[in-house]
């Protein structure tokens, strides 16, 4: 069977446009990032989330906010049961002024927690839940 590269590209573009149309048609549809569902995302600050094959979670921040501190919490339960990070504390701080390049994924973290909360200036900017855990809560 021969595959025409142009046909494959056209099919890929069609699938992507259908996904974008479905998202636009249902703005309440949850955002899925790999094994995580975004329970909350401040799109003015967090432009996108990427999950690497090794499980690392990366953020793409709006360049206006890239130099601000981010505080992370992880837990086994929805907004409770906070776990300590590798530093022995329940909060992990991604320090401000790290010279992050604009429009690049940064602030990666690895965790096995069911929930991950990201805060900036005291406000929740991203709340991720493992998709299977989130689905069972409904």
C-alpha cells in the first residue's frame, strides 16, 4: 500500500482542525494533557502544558509572567492530603528571575501525585488531576 505524503499531511490537518472545532464548540470540555485533566488553567498566564514521555510536566508561560515565582503543591486527594516534595516540604518553589527564554516550555516537575496545584502571586494558575482519578470523581 502506497501512502502519499500530501494525503497524510492533509488528513493530519483535518484531524487537528476537527479537534479545534470540537473544543470551540464545547468550551466547557476539559483540557487533557497526557494523563492529566486541567481542572483549572489561567490561560493569561499558562499558555500550554506539555507532558514528556518520561512524565515530566512542562509549562509554557505567557512571557509577561515568566520571571515570577511559581509555588507547586501535590496531593493524593482533591485539595487535601498534601505530600512533601523531595525537599521535605509541601511546597516546591520555582524561583523567580531564572532567565527563562520567552515562548519556551520551562518549570518542569515530576510527581506521582494525583493532583498538582500551581500558584503565582497567591492565585491558583493551574490545577491538574490524573485523568482516571478526575473521571472517578464525577
